[in-house]
């Protein structure tokens, strides 16, 4: 059974774009999902790389992932995503703890586009996402 889902957005609210989020912490993931949903984004949650690959057909404006100590698979997943025909054009925003600057560098080296350090405000996160998606959508 497929474990990913897209939040329903009210018909009168324009969808700004679809965002994939992948976080180890369900509480943080849910808060971020709500923040994005409330601001008009379509949200897909992927807990595994396999779930991400099931979304190849979805028009995604950005992928948001967390990098946490002990989860080296995130870096490998970023590398693989950036090697796919679809993923190479999707900006990846990394969320990291302020003490995890080494993980940020590793994620950027793997192909992530930008990062934001926790703690952050929802306003700051949404602004960073908007800027990232604008730069990622410009024609080459």
C-alpha cells in the first residue's frame, strides 16, 4: 500500500506548487506539512527513497529533507535524485540542526541546492522556499 499522500487544498485556494518533504521526526514533518498546506502548497510526504521514486509523474517545485546524525542514507538519496532526469531539475532544500554544519556541507556536496538551520521561523522557511523555487524554475 502506498504510504504517501497529497493534502487536499480548498478549491478556492490556488496551489503555489507541489513540495515533497522527507523528515525522520514525524512531529516536525507534520508541522512543516501544515505550514506548507496553510500557505497554499500541495504537499507529498515521503519517508523512503522508494516513495519518492513513485512520484516521478508529479510536477514538484522543491524537495525538503532533513539531515540528521546517523542517517547517511539521506546524502546518498540526494545524489541519486540529482542523477535522475526529473530530479536533476528540482531544487533540494536541506533542513539541519545548527550544530550540524558538517552535514550541511556534505548535503550540498551531494547535490542539495540550499539549506536552512533549525530553529527557524515559518516565515523564514517559506521565504527561502519561494526564492529557491523561483531560481529553480528559470529557463536555462
